[in-house]
C-alpha cells in the first residue's frame, strides 16, 4: 500500500473521502484480515482492490497488531466510518505519519522508502517481477527503480535456484554485474 492510501494529504483541497479506506469493508478471519482499498491511480476501472494480509509465524506478523488496533479503534470511535484513525479520531495526515515514522527509524526515511523496501523484500525472496508489479499495483515497470541493487540482494538472487529467479535477473532493465564497484 502507498502512504497516500492510508493518510490524508496535508492540503485540505486534496482530501477526498472517495479514497478513504472505510471500517465497514474490513473482514477478519482466524488467520488473515482483509479490506477494500478504494479506487487508486492503477485502478483504471475504479473497482477498488481487495487487500488480504495473512498471519505469519514471524516476529513482525501484522495480524495481532491490526486486530488489537481495530479493537481499540472500535471501542473509542464506534461511529467513525474511516478505518485508519489517530488517537483523537482524525484521519492521519502525511506529515503526521512521516513524523511518527522518523521517531521509529533512524536515517533518511521517506514514504517512498516503504515502497522501495517492500519491492526489495519481495525481490529478495525470489518473487518474479510481474508478481511484484501486481502486488504493488504498479501500472508500469517503474517499480524496478525501487529494487535496491546491492551485493547482498544480488547474492541472494543468484544463490536461490529456480526458473523464476533466473527470469527475475534477466528481466531487470539495467544489466546487473557482480563486478560493479560499490563504495562503502
């Protein structure tokens, strides 16, 4: 998901309730949760997208924090239609989200860092480019600029065997070389 899909723009003239994720579109199962993302720039037919988040056994499993957030949100603001709310009941803005993001992460973190990190994480696990494009809802191959090309990622992609991994390496626009000079 993009930051602009879970927050309000800071300029009020750009705020549009048709783009706000609503609480009534959330469905929770024992091992997943889902919600409908309203129309977005890659949604040419304005049908929205069903976002499904699976529970995992990993430490960063999003299922329990989301269910906890939803319970607290529903208790405090049962009549608010928006899914994502701040402690005061307002939809978070870009600046508010980025301020809190900078409190949690050290360094130069921006809203695009999240998309770059997501695309890179998918590439590291060997997800083929067409699936990364679909998951990220990119309408073009512009997502490939987000995939960090560093020695660790290259080694992971080369190490993992399988046809789709070789397809991934050959599908990147810029030629990859293990002899590139990476300054440290």
